[in-house]
C-alpha cells in the first residue's frame, strides 16, 4: 500500500486561521439573518423596547415568537445583540443600535445586508460572467442591490457631503448658496441629489442614470422630500446627459462602474461651465494591491468582483477600472478626458473625493 504523506504545517497557525474562518462563517450565516431582522424591524423593536424577550419582539413586529426566539439566539451568539442570562432577555447596546437600528447615526450599516443578499441571489449570473467575460449590467441585477446601495451610501453622504466634501471644492458651496445648477450623474435612487437640494434651496439639480427603475425611485423620493420643483431626474448615460454649463457635475461611486469612463470624462468637460467643478467620489483605495489588503479592501474588492467590474464589462469599451482603481488611475481618466486640474479634496475610511476642473489654476 502506498504511504500518504501529510504535508508539513504549523499547528498554531492552522488553529489561528481556522478560528478566524469560523468567525467568518458565523458572520456569513448571520448575514442573511441580519437582513431579515432589518426587514422585519427586529433591531428597531429592540432599540424601542430596551430589554425584551422573544414574545415582546414578536408582538412588537407581528412575527412568530418561536422564529424570533431562534433569531435572537443566533444574533446573540454572533455578538450582534446582547443576552442577559439572569433575566433571559435580549437587548441592543447603544453602539449596536447605531449600526443596526438608528438610520440617522453616522455608522448605520444595515443597508449593506441588502447588497449582500442581492449578490447571493445573483450568484448564478455572476458565476456565468466569470466564464463568459461578458459582464453583468446594472439592469440585470436583483432589485435588492439598488435599494441596498442607496441605503448603504446614504449614511456617508448624509454625514460628509454637505459639511465636508462640497465646502472643500473651489468656491462651489458659495455658488450654490445663491443659485447654480448641478448634475448628479449615475445618481441611482437620487439620495445624494436630494441631500444637496435640501441643503441649497436656491440651486437647481438634475439627476441622470442609465437605469430607468432607479430614476423612477429617485423621482418618488424627490416628491416625498418636497424638492421636485428644483430637482429633476432623467434616464441618460454618463456620456450623453444634456450639457447645460453646470456649476458642478457630481459622480458618486459610479465612475469605476462605467464601461467608458474616459468618454464620460470628455463629455463632462463639455457639460461643465468653464469655471465649474467635477466632483468624483470613489471608494477609498490606495494605488497598489498590497496596500489595499485590509478589511475595507476586502469589502471593496469583493463588491468590485461581483458588482462593479461586471457592470463595466457589460458596457461599451469595458475598461473595468474596478472599485479599487486608486488615485493615479482616476487622475489618468480625468486627464485623458481633457481635465488639466485634479486634486484630492477629502477622504473618509470608505471614500475618496476628487475635484477636477477644465483648466489648471494659475
Ligand atoms: C454603485 S451605483 C451608485 C449610485 C448612486 N450614485 C449612489 O451613490 O448611491 C452606480 C450607478 O451608476 C449607474 N450607471 C452605470 N453605468 C452608467 C452609465 N453608463 N451612465 C449612467 N449611469 C450609469 C447605475 O445605474 C447605478 O445607479
């Protein structure tokens, strides 16, 4: 009988990695439950009730007590909610409530789990695009992806766009205070457009996106926010939206999704006023892979592989910058589109913000 040789391995390294993997497996398993808890209002119920048992959470949310009991146990084991053995009750600490239940908190992240569920549902299509290389258009995705994107990015836009990013652009905030006209390209559900419109009541805003259902959702959101008189939303491509001598053109987390970002940059150069600004908000990334091997990079490379890269490959040119393109490549896109001025004006752990202008400052 042939002897089977056991590969040499370091037992402590193995134990360490298996331990880490078990944590990740628990997080993935609880990912679907987090999405369900978000949809059914369990986190908000826990925030409201303070400390509660399954019966109280089920009564508050109109759900099955037995199912809720199991959900609460799973989430307590994952450490997403807290359990008190003495009282046999569950609660959400203030910090966890900020992440899962309070939509106004700067770290509210429940929307991410919409995105996670959408990519699981789209797995067969994503796998197919690995084989074909044809890509997967935004219009072919599970609808959960669109509302998840809107909910996830809303947190950052709400807390950084008006107070930090716009004031960092050259003279833009002052212009918008007295009027001005803004294009929000690849606007999705119009979250960023509406936040800007609410902050600058004298300015006019035009949101454009290639995806008709997102434009419908954006129009509805604008009506609900009471800003429809100054905010319009239309289906248009980043390369062909109307050129109206905009004071500001914004691309929120969409430049790298485009098939032809250089073509879009060239179009923006025609669409923006001679002294106007192009604000490009992109996922935070360093230029080199080795510098992106961290938790944020893990999220973004995964999203890039399953969402952004196939989205770009499905369009003409199919440049597929990827969500971790880095500043040097993005600067190159702006320069190839004819922009002479490009600078980083702000960043958060999740985003980098650039300003491009037609001419270099003298
Ligand atoms: C990741 S989402 C970002 C949406 C929104 N800007 C936000 O930050 O929530 C990318 C958006 O780009 C849009 N998009 C993709 N390719 C486009 C193109 N060629 N022209 C216009 N919009 C495009 C998609 O429909 C999608 O709404």
